[in-house]
């Protein structure tokens, strides 16, 4: 994401606001928050605030898929902010919603982020538990488009456990 794309998303959100389309505005707010989280040098506080705004609207409309997506994004933002407890809590909110919706595509990545959050807490045992679950979920559902994120999380946990050779295999 760059500044130009973020500005277009802001404009789209304003259009939905003018149309009194809360869900459309919330979707754009979600994309804006995620764009800010992914862009370098942006304000993660703003991203988190926007994510929470979108979450409230989606909860109001009981948009379960969007609620799960926002929880996952909020978890990612908290992980970026080095707030592991909040990252874990948010990701753990998303997983059962995705399970209920039978949308397994997002679950491995969430387990990976939980594992990375436990690495921030310096808890290698819990980290490896979650990254191993992420690996299993990814392999079971054949979701290889997220493999790099899951491999990174798992390799990082292995490395913290002193299993450098195994970690190097995943880092490669």
C-alpha cells in the first residue's frame, strides 16, 4: 500500500458515508486500517482505531465473516505494535467464527500470528504449539498461498527452541 492507494480508500469510505451505507463504509474502513498496517511509516494507532470502528459496525449488523476478518487484522496490528496479549486475544476471537462459518482458509495464518505473539512473550513452548497447529491446518487444507507466513512463524519458534537446523529448513 502506498499513500495514493490509502487516499483512494479514504475517498471511497467518504462516498459510502455520504450514501449512509454503514456496511460499505465499514468495509472501506477495514481496508484503510489494513492498508495503514501494511504501509511503512504509517500510524498503527490510527490503523487500530479504524479497525475497532469497523468492528463495531460489523457487530451491529452481525456480519460474522467481516467480524472475524477484523479480529484477525486487529491481532496483526497488535502483533506489529509488540502487544502480544492483545494480539493473541484478537486472533483467538476470529478462529471460532471462521470455524463456525466453515472458512478454514484464514485459520492457519491466525495460529501463526498467535505463535509469533508468544515469541514476543519469549514463550517458545506455546509458540511452537501454535505454529505447529498452523502448519497442520495449512497442510490439511492445502492453503499454500500463506505458506511463507506460516513457515516464518514456525521457523522462528524452532529457532527460539534452539533447533536451528530445522528452523533454517523452513527459513529457506
